[in-house]
C-alpha cells in the first residue's frame, strides 16, 4: 500500500516491550520505566493480528524491537506466529545480545531470519558505564558469545549497530572497522538523534557520520543497503554501514510504520501523533492501519536545534 506521497509502506517495526535489562544513557532514565499493566500491553494474539492485517495491506518485512525484545514473555510464540504469515518475507529482531546465547537456536527455529545487535563500544568497562549494566562483569564478551551461538544456529548477515557518540566511542571507530577484517558483519554507525533522554545532551555528543570516514579514510563506497550507505576496506570480509538520520534525512525513502508495546501506531518516529489500535479487530483494525499509512507525514526536519517531537523515549517506541 502506498501513502499519499507514493511511498510503498512495506515495513513494520513492532516494540514487543518497553522493558529492558539495560539502562542505556541515551535511551532510558537510570531508574528504568514503569512497567505497563498486563491489560495495557499488547498480547501475543493482538500482535499477531496486527501483523497479519498489516501484511495483507502490503507489509513484507517485520522487525521486533523493545526495550529488549528477548525479555518479553512469549517472544518465541510471537516470532513463530509472525513467521507463519504468508506475505511476510523477512522477520528480524534488534537485540542488545545479552540473552542471545540462550535464545539464538529457538529464535532461528521460530522463523527469525536476521539479527541486528546493538553494541556501542567494544570495551567492557565503557559498556557497563554507558548501559548502566549490572547483570554481567564482562558484557561485551557475553554479546560475542551470543553472536557465536547465533552463527551456530544458522544466522547469517549479522549486523552490529553502534550509535556514534562524541567523546565516548568515536575513539573506537577503527576498532569496529577491524572487526570486519575476518568477519562478514555489517558494522552500522548510527548518528545519535536528539530524542528522548539525549534531546538535551551537549551538542559535542552529536557527531556526523562523516567522522567515520575521517577516522578510517581507507573505506571505499560500495553502494547502499536500505537507508545505510555501505563502505568496505579493501580485502576485508565485512562492511561498514553509515546511517545518518540527522545530517542526511531519508524521509523521502521512509517505508515504515512503528507499533508501540501499548498498541499505538506511529507513522513517523519523530511526530507526537500516535494512533491507538489496541482493542481493535477485523475491519476496524484494517481501516485504522490503512488510514495511518495514507496519512503518513511527508517529513520531519530533525536537527540539533530541532529535536524530535516524539513524546516517548526510544525504548518506548522501538527504535
């Protein structure tokens, strides 16, 4: 189905929970979030129905996010139900990887096609500081153990997402690039956005992705993958992807809807507009989703002096 600007809307990102086992500084307040009551959060069956009707309207790709999706009770059932929808060509999950070693095999068997793993630093102590991690002494090691479990389970084309933060991890850019020497990863640097907890951060924290090319001038452009511009170092197995939502808007290419864990549709990540769909079924649900697609806004002029208008933190939207 196309919106009023002739964009084909074929991608739905579903937040299955706003809870997380970490407290990343740009994503969540230190005290975490107030847990939704059971009645307020979408059930497994409601998620499956919304996904199914969205697929009938043209959605071909679904990504499950959070919070941290692997802390959601019933996550394997959710994956299985969505993977059984005939029109869905790709089911993906974005995870912080802390529970991946435990769940990788089940996720693959439940029909998950691809994994994106969020990892903003390769240093254990910095990781614990950035994420306020209290569940592991060696979290980065745990994440890579999860990645190995994912490979063993049959996952390929694994992507590692790193939010670029000035004064925090920009000194690790070349370390991330070196990860691609003997591994077929796509390391994706994502510009820090002025949204939620990060909206009021010092402007020195916000770096353009050109910083990556300045630190690693040997990277050569090789094309694009979705909203990511791809680069590769000669002779290296993996690639580097640059996603620049602040300095190179891709609104004209936007093909997605977002669904929050409490059942609100968002046609634009940065808009304050949300449309409730929890409690809707059948034709009423179909009409509401179709209307949201038709009325998807043309753009949002996100910038360091024009932060997001979204009323939620990223953990509540689903990335």
